[in-house]
């Protein structure tokens, strides 16, 4: 997709504004209002940029730059349109004001409203788009030093280029948040992209920033699920494919994750879903070896997880290790 001529602007009347955009030689119009809020403008721009793909499974730096540019044009048109001051509009139910910086996140934390979705950059796009993530702020990392480009965090940028998505290198840095300041943590299929050596630091930081009584819900691909995924343990070519193409550096299962959870500062741990390889004595299972599946009820109000048997239309046939880590003391 080529973005051109975003600059042409039309004022339809005093308050109704229209931005003309030419994409791939087709001219389209985006209608908005002199008093549209930043949230509404971001929603209009994102809906336009993603109009052919609302799944948001793939987001690209170009798309984000384009939607930011569209918002900038609309904001400039609003500033140029004269009129009486705009009344403050209420946010949609449960939605947060846009978060573009860590200072914005601090302000939410001070109100006890900061819920963090680590690795949620694609799903957590903007609140009106996917309300399962309304109220959550995503945190993304820099590109993989081994060359895997996640396309969220450009060098030195605090924001992923869209609201409610902040950047931070989780592997080495202290998270820029005060002790006990985060209401909840969620991470779905993200930590497997991080080498085991960094896990103790990350779990310690999750515990430090979480409020007492808060839950960190961790969901990970289950490499002990029956079938072809187990070949990563037996075949070095397949393992390399998962590392290089998938960017997976930790082949996660109940058996491999448990020692890290047990060594972490979390005082209470609830294992919710997992294929139980504890009887294997550390040996990886073969492709069709039966293992018991533990399936406890999950309260998705504490953090949505797509990839479980509870969401058969969304899980792409994948199950997850799902574990809730609870902080009980400072
Ligand atoms: C390992 O996997 C590769 C790629 O799927 C396959 O070509 C190869 O035959 C496998 N090796 C063994 C020993 O099974």
C-alpha cells in the first residue's frame, strides 16, 4: 500500500471537517469534527488504515506511521478551524485516556488504573477496536538481537506509534514504574520470545511493580501439547526453525516454566491450563505420547487469553500453559 497526498484538506462546514487521502490512486475521504477527541481521531485513522484487515494479527511500521500522519493532519485541521471551545467528551466505558509515554502510564498508575499487557502490541491496538483489551496498556520490546523484527519499537521511541502501547527492553532494564503501582499484568504468547536467562529478572520485575493482591496472568505456547510442536525437542532443524522463523527462544511447557515460577518472588501460583509432563522426569515427550491435560476454569475478567480450548474459534488449534501469579506481600 502506498500512502500519498495525505495533505489535501477540505473544510466542509464550520465544525464538520474532511480529510482527503489518495491511496493507490483512489481518493477517499475521512470525516471528522472540529471537536472530535484524540481518541476518536485515532480510532478513525486506525480503522481506515486497517480497513481491509481488522484482525490486527499483522501490523506494520508503515501502517502505524500512516495512521499517525493522518491523526496529525486531522489535529492540524482542527486547530485551523475557528470556533467556540470544545466541550470535553466522556471516554467510552472502561477506556483509558490515550497513553503515549511512560509519564502517561505513571499518571494512570497513580490512580490505580494501570493494567499492563506485555507483548500485547498487536491485540491492544486501540480501545474501540477490540474491547477485550479495553483498559489495558501494551508493552513491547525492541527487536530481537538475533534479527527477529517485531516491528513495534523503533530505536529510542517510547511509543509503538499507537496509543496504549509503550516500548521497553524487558530483558535487562528495570521497568520504569514504582513498586506496587500496577493493578494487573497479562502476557499472552510473548515471554517465549525471551531467552530463559532473562526470565528471573522479568518475573522479579513483574512482582515488584504489581500491587499486593494483584495477578500476573502468564500464557505461553505449550510445547508439551501433543503433535508436531514436540519435534523441537528431538530435531535440531525444527528447533532452529522455531527460533529463527518464530523468534521462540524458550520452548515453554509446565515442566520447563515451573522452576522459574517457583524461584520467583510470587507467593501464590495457580496453574490453570497445561499438558502435564511431570511424570517424564525431564525427558521430552515423543510426538504422540499421551500426557494428561489439566484444565481449570479461567476467569477471563482477569485478562483475556485467546489461545485456549475455551476459545476454539480464536485459538488456531493451539493450547497454552496458563498460570496466574499472585503477589501477596511486598
Ligand atoms: C528434522 O526435520 C527436518 C525438517 O522438517 C527434516 O527434513 C528431517 O528429516 C528431520 N530429521 C530427522 C532425523 O527426523
